[in-house]
């Protein structure tokens, strides 16, 4: 089955490169149209009803985000394409949306399209809840209340405040929640340290990221210490991270 696709980028060279990569590495991708402006994108997306949109973050004038804001529904997959932009990437990663950094890596392109290919086998919905969450994050930067956690079967959306702690296991992360439930997420702890550190979480150990609001006590040891959580657990604080950890409580 062909993946009906739009390319949205204001740079002709970037569209040319992406088009060639898709023809070479993703033969089932059918490019319906290449679009350079926000206005054109808003007009043609409802008409062409694509399965997939490659969306450049920065357009001139405007941005790819403006397109999503102006569409009443988003029943298509989105892969953002961007040069490094810390603010934009934070919102994209928090929503577990796919993105490609310029210059595009063919292996990453293939992996992103494969995810879309898999999702198209499932029923098409009126709107991807990740897009709605993404929009809300753009409107309220640094005040994210919810996070999308990818799973082997898809994803779930959880409140950030409901997370007790995270624990590393090789290239996976265990999430432990206040209600006693837990999940294994196929991403590294470093990814979630970057996302959650500005929201009251601190990495106290190579393997542990804690919600600081859930710490009730700390006990020093010869090297490092132990953080006591509201559920009775004791989590080690490494010697190298002890000073930074203490600063959060001594300010």
C-alpha cells in the first residue's frame, strides 16, 4: 500500500534531497505534492488527505507549527524536519513525535517511515492525541503537564506529576507511578533526564531519576546517601551527584 505523502519545506534544495532519499530508500512513499508555504499547506492538506506529512519546523514566513494550529483536524502522521532547535525539539520529544535533523540521515528516515507504515495498518483516527499535546506545549512552554510514553504497541499519555521515579535498564527506562503501576519504555534514561529535569526531576544516580516532590528524607553515607520516597522506597544518591541534589533543597 502506498503511503500518500506531502513534503512541506520552503527550501527547494531540502525538498529535492528529501524527495531523492524517499525514492531511494522508501519506495512505497507516493509524493502527492511539494509545498513551500503555510497558506498552500493549509489549503491542500484537506483536499489531498495525505497519510504522512514531512513538515519543516521553520518556514518563511511562519512555521510548520502554524499549519498544525490552523487545521481543525490532523488525521495524518507527521514527521518534523528541522535543523537543531532546542525549544522545538523539546516539545516534539515530549510528545513522542517523530523528527529528522538536517542534514537527513537515510537510516533515520527509513526508521521514521517504518513507524508510519506500521501505524497505517491500524484504524485511522480523526486526530493524533500527541499532536494536541504538542500544540498545548507550544502555547505553555516549560509548563508541560502531560507526557507521551512510547510502548511496543503504541503509546500512552500520563500526567508528569504522577511519575514517582524512573530507573535505567540498558537502553530502556522503567517508569514507576504514584498509583503503584509501572511501565518499561524503549528509550534511555538520558532522554527523560533531558525532558524532565526542568519539571522538578533530578538524576541522583546513573540509574535513577527522581521526582523531587516525592522525597521525604535524605540520609548521608560515607559516599553519597539514600533518598527516601513517599512510598517507602530508598534510592541511592551517588557521591558525584550529591551536591547538585542537595542544592535543590537548600535554596
